[in-house]
C-alpha cells in the first residue's frame, strides 16, 4: 500500500483484501478438512478472516512506525 493513498483508495484496498481473505480462507479450510467444509462452518471462515486482518493491520502499523522506531534512542 502506498504512503500517498487517499481515503477512497484505502477503502477500495480494504475491500479487495477482505475478498482475498475470504477466498483464501475457503480454499485453505476445504483443502485441509474436505470440500464443502468451509461452507458448512462459516465460523471457521470468520476466524480465518479475522486472523488475516489482524496480521495485516499489525504489518501496516509496524510499517508506519518503522521510521519512528529507527530514529528513536534506547531507553535509559
């Protein structure tokens, strides 16, 4: 994600990420637990998407804070 994204672009990227997380969740669950299992257990899809979104947000926050961390001094 570019540093210069406006709000509309961020919303579009978020929707694209959510769709990607959805399909990855269904594919991963069904490949491990059998075809159709994800559709029968939407709570697994939800948990997978939540975990993916949390990880994505953490990476975005870390990337945003990287300049601050790199320029900081150690605590004394």
